[in-house]
C-alpha cells in the first residue's frame, strides 16, 4: 500500500454518524434506506418498538441488532434512538464488542 493511501486512510474519521450532532446530520444521506413504497424502515421499527412498550405496561424490552462491520448498524440505531427519545422513551445501548 502506498504511503499516500496510508495517509489518506489515517485521515478518515472511522466512527458511526450520530444524528444528534449537527455536523453529522449534514453527512447523513436522507432516505437512503427508503423502501419502494416510501416507507422508512427505521421509523417503522421505532413505531413497532413504541407500540411494544405501550403494550407491556412500560416494563421495557430488549432488542438485539447484528450484522457485518461497517454496514451502518450504529448510524441507523443512533437515528432510531433519536426517534424513540422524541416519543418519550428511555433508550440504553450496549456495544457487545466492548465486553
């Protein structure tokens, strides 16, 4: 690998985008994951989780998300967190890679 390419790779900010940060919102590609019918799967998931919380007398629930590294899981989960917080939910996340 050339030195120029190594320098370029080191200059990249390798972290998930967080929609709570104004600078990150500018980098996020809106509607990237819209389905053909115009449905946003993250908003659909947020609605389902919110309904689940209402049905289980607010005792809470756990959800596990898995997938390959670098596919946008954390970026989309950050979006999901913001949507749920705006609906009044308490959101806690754990990165299993840290354990």
